C-alpha cells in the first residue's frame, strides 16, 4: 500500500474511532516521535560496548553458528 492510501485508511479509522482507540493512536504517535526513548539504559550500552571490545580483543569466548546449534541440541537432550 502506498503512503497516500495508507493515510486515507488511517484517517478513516481516526474519523470513526472511539476515545480508547484515539488514546492508543496518540500514544503510538508520541512514542514514535520520541526518538530518545529506548528500552536500553546508558549502562546497557556501556556493557555492550565493553563486551564488543572484549570480543574484538579475544578476551571472551565466541562460538560459530554451528557450535551454538549443537550446544542448543545437546541442552535439549538433557
């Protein structure tokens, strides 16, 4: 669906919406516009950066996709 069609469809819903739906739409738009909102904290980002640096400097274990799959299969077996 193209942008113009999407707008028409959304506006139709807005015109027919009850208060609950309008509140949900408002919340969605506010969250979309608030680009600073994130589920991750600054500490989370710092932790990810540290783990990345550890990985790049060979200070952490890493596994190939095949190894991950095998570990998962082994864990399911018991």
